[in-house]
C-alpha cells in the first residue's frame, strides 16, 4: 500500500527597488481662514507645478497625484478647560512616483524644508513585469523545494518512487489533521519592501518576492 506524503515548499527572491512613491501632505493652520487657505493654495500650486515639470519630457517622475485642498476649523481646549478661539487647518495629500532615486532625493530633500510640507514616507516597489517574472520563478522554486522535501521523507522511510497527487496554495489541500505552517496563513505569493529612507539619503533594502505551496505525493 502506498504511503501518502504531504509537504510544504517555500522560496524567496530579492530584487533592488525600481521605483519609489513619496507620500506627503501640504497644509497650514492659523486663526484666520482666508490666510490659511491662501498660503495652502500657493504651496499646493507650487508643488503641483514642480511635479508636472518633472513628469514632462521623460523626466524622473512617472506619475503624481494630489487631492483637493480641505479647510476646516475647530476650537481647542485650554489646560484649564476653557474653549479657545477657532483654529483653522488645511491639508491636501500628494503622491509622486520616481524612477530616478537621485532625483527623488534632491526633490524630496528640498520639499521637506518648506514650511507647510510634511513627508509621510516612501513606498518602494518593482515594475509590474519584474514582479510577474520573479513571482513565476519563486513559484517554480517553491514547487522544487516541496519535491526535495518529499524525496527526503520518502528516503527516510526506505521508499523510492514518488507520484504527485496534488499541488496547491497553502491551506487548499483540505487536510485538517495536518499542522499548518505559519506561512500558510499568508498569501501564497507576497511582495513586501523591507527598506526605509533616512532623511534625503536613500538606502532601501531589496524587495522580497516569496511563494509557498503545499504538495501531496504517493510514495512506494
């Protein structure tokens, strides 16, 4: 009677980021609504013009967007529990995707020094084609890892011939009696960036593309 062997296989590939999306916001606050709105509108327009120029004629920016300015007021409370006069706030988010990291460093370094600009972070990513290629390769490697593991199990039992019965993403084989590895709780293919930017000098870590599979074999 054949022996059933169920295994998991994982693989991980790394690649340097190919694009970076800066996330920032522009806005002011103050006691006079008109002044807050005027200052914010001027800054919002200046940032938009800069990004439009960087996008034109094959520039370092590949895409950018900004939302409409929002202005609102609120009355803060003092430490003595007294309600203070109205303070007006304005804000608009801005995102810009750069293919040239040196240009991003220069632009973001200058933008962050402007009054009214807040830099929230940078998302590092790969091009879609690169992601597809690495995902395909990682999936093949994960299947290979599962096969090697099954062969090792079979050899440990004195068995030699393996016949594949099933191959799936983690958690889809329906074997509730088998302990599920923690990786099975995540997507079978994941993409994440393990890097960060410090100031205007960027040294992002590599993007990690991973894949995981579950496989079932008959061994005799």
